[in-house]
């Protein structure tokens, strides 16, 4: 009787853990996974009592951590495959500007990790540049508008960096990271400026 209660408790806890899997995975496999776990717990109880049940639960918990993480990672990758270059471009520029502003605040207050934040922001800008390269030629006008918007944003960001550098001074490595970031910014502006006339010239004549 005691072992049966332990099996029921273990099964209830396992059903709760299944909530951590992606919804689509639960709908497709949740019932089978619960049934398999219940059968395994009953078999463990018959062979070795409560100790075997506890052992099986421990192994299942370890497997759950890896499998749930893998399923979420695969789910995110599948979702990312459906993201258009325009949407990815928007997400990356927001991340880049946010991180860049965060780095200014960290540098101003003398906090660590400034260089790491700047390089992460630069990476976001580089990835956005790749998205701009992949943007359909038919959206050349939108690309130019984005280039204008980014230029306006950085016309406000750059003075903030200069003010921070003049006020507290920045280490050589931090300045190198800032220059790399500005270079990535230049790429983001240059790509749509180059693509726009090319797209315009390739338009079919009336």
C-alpha cells in the first residue's frame, strides 16, 4: 500500500514536470510519456519497493532536465526559421541599442563588464547587417528608412559616449570595442544605401 501511494505521488509529480515541455510536445507525447512513467514506476516497485521507485525518479529527473531543455531549444530554432529578415532586423537593432546604452551607464558608474556588453551589442549589429543583406530587394525603401532611423539614433548615442569618455576616460580596450561597434553601425547604414540603387536599376522597365 505504501509503495502504491509512492507511485501515485511520483506520477503526479511527473505530470507536473511535463508542464515544462513545449505545449506542442505535451499534446503529442504527454499521455504516452505519463503512461510509460507509471508503468516503469510500478515495475520498479514490484522489483525493489520504494528504493527502486526513488532511484527511477532520480534518473527520470536528470533525463527530464536535458530532454526538456533540448525540446525548448529545438522549438526556438523552428520559430527562428520562420522569422523574416525584417522582423529579425527589428529585434537585433533594439537589442543593439539597448545594450549600447547599458554599456554607457555601466562605464559612467564604473561597473564591470562594459567591454563584454559593447561587444555583445556589436555582434547584434553585425547580425543585423546580415539580415539587411538578406532583405528582399523589393524592400529597398524600407531598408533606406531603417538606415535613416539608425543614423538619427546614433547621432544621439555617439555624443553620450564622447561625454562619458571625456568625463571619466575609457581604457584602450573599451575604446577599441566602441570603434568596432561604430564600424558595425557603418555597415548597417552602408548595406541598404548600396542595395537601394541596385534594386532600382534592376526594376523591370514599363
